[in-house]
C-alpha cells in the first residue's frame, strides 16, 4: 500500500473506537434488514436510510475528532443559542399537525429541540465542572433550572418524546455529579404529590395515552389500536420468529408506524425471542462500552458528559421497547440506530462521536 494512503487511513481512523464503531455498524445493519421488510421491500426507503447512515457516520467521525476542551468552550454558547431558538419557535414557529416545533430560517426549517439533546447535557456538565471544588446544594438548584428552562419550552410545543429524552439526560448529569439520594427521593415524593396538578396540565391526547396503557381494550380501534397490534406482533414471534419478511402483522399492515416508532414490533415478529436477545445484547454492549469510557474519563466534565450520553442512549432503547411491548405509554421515541429517519440517527451519532473523542483524548495516568 502506498505510504500516503496508509497515512490517510491512519488519520481517518485514529480517533475512532473500533469496538464502539463495530457495535454501531452491527445495529445499523440490523436496522437496514428490518426496514427492508417493514417497508414492503422498498429499495427507495432502504437507500434513503443507507444515505442517512453514511451522513451520520460522517458526523460521528467529525465529533470523534473534536477534542473535549473545544466542546467545553462551546457548551454554554450552544445552550444559550438553543434556548433563544426555542423561544423563537414559541413566538414564530410553524404549526405542523397541531404542534409548534419547527422554525423557518428561509432556506430550510429546523427543529431546535433536537439541538438541546446535546446542548443540555453539555452545558450542565460544563457548569458542574466549573464548580467541581465547591459543589453545594445551590449548584444543583442552578443545574436544575438549566434543565427545566428548555424543558418547559419543549413541553409547551408540545413534544413529549423529546422532552423526556432531554429531561433524562439532564437528570443523569445531576445524578452523576453527586446529587444526594435523599434529595432524589424527596423530589420523587414531591412529584408524586403533584400528580393531580400535572395530570390536569397534560393535553387530552397525552392523558388518553396513559389511560390506554392500563386498558387498551377500552378503545381497540382507536387509541388502543397501536398498543394492541404491537403486542400481538411481539407475542406472535414466539421463540424463533416467523422469518425475515414473513411477518403477518407487518405485511398485512396491522402494525402502525412500523418503519419508525414501532419497528421493534416488526423485528420481534420476524426474529422472535432469540432475535430480541441478540438485539438486547448489542444495546447492552454499547451501553457498557459507554459507561467504561465514562469511568475512565480524565475530568469531571468528560465523565458527566460521557455518562449522560450513554444513559440517554439507554433511555432511547428502554422507552421504545417498553412502549412497543405495552409496559410504557406511547411516546414519539425511535429505536436508536434501527428506526427509519435521519434526525434522530444524526443526534445519536453525535453522542457516540463525543464518546469516541473522550476515549481517544484521555490523558495517560502516570504511575
């Protein structure tokens, strides 16, 4: 091989974590296989998703090569920009299907809430890193305000799925920064006491989703349809599944949103329990690798950021599988690296790229 090509290859891959990349590629491959079946063998859909994956991998490589100290400098400005964009959405945003989530900037429309998936844990990790030597209760209070402000703006849109993910990422930063279990228990008790008020603040469709979780048969052809059909598909897969592209619930069009939010139902029907165990193993390996990177990170900022990114990835997978299996309410959260769509794929890839950057830029500890 020519030395120049060898040097170029080394430059491209030097910041890439081979283990994490292998797991990501395996999950993406599973996603393409399932999508081809879920889309009724549509090469157009598969090609579109493949292009989105290539873009996501490119974005992952870019972030893997950004040193963490640059992310530290960008954290607070990015957070402020995100909050300002959310305020602009509230005032001037486009309404699509009854939700005001998009902002028209002339050449295209953007969804600022997606930016906050990265900006919120970045900014909160930056804040706690700055006050590492003197952390007090008021610091956790300020960190909570940094989380609640964008969260309130996103819930108002409304976008419950994105709000859940951002809320989870912010909570993970607070928890990993050392928030006391007593305070967490107190906050949980306060939230339980406030349930009647929170219930009244929910939109009608959000309350109906929760009620449907407990009794989907109350409206089997309406609000309960999604849960009933997805659980039927999951259960009908049995131990070994019905085989690739042989799922009856899938190909008779019973499963709703089968390429996006409910793609796990398609996978379960066609690959069964053993297929699910393989998929769970891949997800657990990604999470384990991320937590190992967090544990070995050299600074508080990188530890908090790596931990929050990894646990948010866990939240993606857990909530999606939970809602498809009928143990959680239906919210708009895709199965990471599997579901069709480019936006979530890119945001997840940014997080994985950050993990790679933290791993490859860590300082050597001298003995």
